[in-house]
């Protein structure tokens, strides 16, 4: 799992979950923040192809012109990220987590507030073969960067794919993902990172110092 800033993996299967995964490690233990400001948020959105390049450039220009507005939008983006994480993590847990009803309502209120702003600016417009829904906001605002994340969260939470929501089985990782395997057997955010580390740990645990490998007792 990569954690340095500006080095992100997109392995979750949904934009909102990949955004939740911009914290490296386990939030309950040692973790690493990969977003240091609005510039990092914009870079992540570009890497995720979350917004049209033209729109993102306009948002970045506005952010440069109004840094305080950009700072507020970034702070709100982090609040949205943690709200998405808390809701999704509670649903993904193999053993149901005790949920604070007031906390859940507050998290959903935040997601709904961002969604309402996005829906208010949504317009139906013609394209070459039919129509499409698009965000029409002039001039673009820095907090527009949050809209695709909120929309993705709604898509996941209202979709049958919700049943495939998982949290990485590693004790040192809290990444979320959608298990799209046929037999729903995916346990790790990435096999080459958390999965391999778990294999190595099990390998070492099977060794008995000075006696090679331990053997299971025969029946």
C-alpha cells in the first residue's frame, strides 16, 4: 500500500472508497495522511479522472485566486472523507460495529449536504447522441471538488454492490474496497502489499527456531 503524498492507488472499485483510502495505514493505529492541502486534493481528483480536465483547471484557478475559499473546501473534503469512511467501515466490518446513531446521522447529513449542492447545479444538456447530466456552475468553486465524491458515496450506499463492501483483513490497514470476485473471497486491499505481508507473517510464525518447520500433529 502506498502512502507518500501524491502517490495513490485506486483499488477500491468506487471513487468514494478510494478517497477514503487516501489515509495510509489504520486510523485506529499508525496512519499516514497523503493529502496536505487543496493542491493535493486537486491532484488526486486528476489522477482519479473524477472531473473533466477543463473543469478541474477552472477550479484550481479559482482556488489560487481565493486561497481561503480553497482552504475551507479542503477542510470540508477531509470531513467528507472521514464521514464516508465511518459509514462504509461500519457496514464492511465482518462483525457488526456498534454504531452511534447520532454520529451516523451527522455523517449522512454531511454527505447529503454536499449531494444537495451537486444536485442543485446539475443540468440536462444535449450531446451528439442524446443527452447527459452535467454540473453547470459559473464560476466554478473549490468545493465543487467534493461533488463527485458525494455522488459516488450515494451510488455505493444505494446499490446492490453495497453487499460487496469490505475492509482489508490486515490489522495494520483500514482500506475499503468492493469485492467483485465471483465467490466473494477477496480479503486484501492489494494482494501484492497487504496480502503478501500476511503470507510472510504466517510463514515466519510456522517456523520453530533451530528445528526448521513445525509439523501439524497426525491424527
